[in-house]
C-alpha cells in the first residue's frame, strides 16, 4: 500500500474513488499506485504535497468544486 495516498485519504476524509477524482487521476491508475503495483509519478507526489499545505477551508472548497457529490 502506498502510505502517501493512505495519508492523503485520511487527511481529506475521502475514500479512494473520490480521492482519485480530486487528484484528476483515473480510478484504475489511482488503485494501481495505491496498491503498489505502479510507481507514483513525481507530479502526483507534488500535487499531494500542495494539497496538504492548503488550509482546511480551502481544501474543503476545492473538494466541493472538483469531487462529484460533494457540493
């Protein structure tokens, strides 16, 4: 399991399907990276770091804008 993605899901309080949407990744790709079957791309790692730096209100706003069913 990819600990960075597990931490991201915990931080955002999103499951894998919604977390993949927020990152703009196809769920199949996200699932492969999450399971360790596929390496994480540098741009994905940087995106995760940037999202972790957002304030909670800004993160929640982004989630509402980009994740279906969260508005």
